[in-house]
């Protein structure tokens, strides 16, 4: 599973690099795209900060419930054959 996730992340990174190189060749930059869409770097930064300010407390609160439940299930599951994938 980790191998599949890592492979997917590498594919996305390579595709992003290729598309970014092509766009840069035509003079299209992140600043141009932001200006054309009516956004600014400051507004995007502020939105990301607001997103983290909302998500982080909720993530921690959920983890306080989910992690102990997962741990109990993991500890008390019956032994069985394990796959090597």
C-alpha cells in the first residue's frame, strides 16, 4: 500500500514538473494565473492559514477518539495469515 502511494506521488510530481516546464516556456507563471483569476498571493496565504486554523483543532479532536479505538482493535484482533504486499 505504501509502495502504491509513493508511486502515485512520484507520478504526480513528474507530471507537475512537465506541465510547469511547458507553461513556463510560454510565459505563464503562478503570478499571472493568480492575477487572471482575481486573487493575490496575500489572499491565498490568508485562506490557507484560515483553513489550517479550522482543520487542525478538528483533526486533533478526531484523533483523540479514533487513535485509541484503532489501537484497541489492532491489539485485540485475532492472529491470522499476513500478506507480504
